[in-house]
C-alpha cells in the first residue's frame, strides 16, 4: 500500500470582513510549517476575523493540531483578530480536547455557526497609501497626527509618529513599492503597520558603528510593546508595532 504524502492546501475566501480559509489535504510533520505560515500570512490581511475550516483535513498525528493554538497566540499581538476553527469531525474535536487546543481556539461545527458567533470587537481603522517619494514620511506623520487627534489618543501620538516615520522610510529606501500605512485602535491598543510588496523581511541588526543605518528601528523596539514583520498571503510583507494606552491613575478618596 502506497503512503499518502502529507500536504496541505489553503484556499482563503473573503466574505463580510471575515476571512475563511478552507484547509484540505493531509497534515503531517513536514507540512506543519506550511499550515502555520499560511494561516499567519492570511491573518495579516484578514480585517475582522479568521476562520480555519478543517472539515476536509486529515491529521496524521494528533500532536500537530497544536498548530492552531500557536497561530492564535501569534496573532494576539498583531493583527489582534478573533480566530476560530470549523470542523464537524468528532476525531478532530477529540484531538483538540486532548491537547487543550480548544482552550485557546473556539471550535464550531459549521461555518455559519462560526461566522455568527465570531466576536467582532469594536475597532477603528484608518489607511493611507503613500507615494514612493522623499515626502512620504512627512505625509505619514501628518496622517498619524490627524488620526491620533480624531481618536483622542494624544498620549500615543509622539511614539506613533516615530514608528510611522521609521517604517515608512524603510519601505521607501529598501523596496520598490509604495508603502501602505495602517492605523488601528482596539481596547486601548494602537497598532501602526506599514505594508509593501517586497517579501524580504525587516531585520534588526546589531549596530557596531553609530553611523550605520538602523538606529530608527532600534528606537521602534524601545518604545513599542511589541513589533514584528509578517509576510502576507498576496505577497510582500507588513512591518508593525503596537503601543498600549496607559490606564488613567486611580484617585482614592479618604473617608471624611
């Protein structure tokens, strides 16, 4: 009997802001990275939520279903979207329960149920396409300053301006595409993301000479709660950073 080669196929479908990825094939150890990276790439472009429909996926080893909890944890910082799995197969649900994956990822019986129950958390989003020109970073700063004012997060504006300037300048200098700047605010968390069409990842290098480039990205790392570089399903990448709004200090009133 000839063994079936482990291979997965991902087919994203965009509907109503939620992206459903139909996953088919055979999940084995060799294609585990393909499924992980594929879901993360699609998540970078999923505006409001991501669903993985695995009803037609065969899993060679039950331990491999941990890929779904790993994806959920990876997207918790950015793009911070809800993630769910759809399957009607009892063996899938048993694997999820045995590996406690269902503690991290909601599991639904069908797509309609998942779409209905997927939590759409309040989010503000603003996007600006910038020309690949020396004026791109100045236009980006004006955009960030205006949006931070509209969203009433002035305490995040200075760090957001620094991050946007560095990420846009890197895109202009090191890629041949026009940068796309995206700001999102959810639950007091502001994310600044710049996308381009170059798949080469952004790399934080060790600076041995103060005259070498890279100081700006190091400043981004210092001010951001988290940062990263995510490949996108359609090609290219998104470099992002997250800022957290500080909670207002409590005022305790002594009893009179």
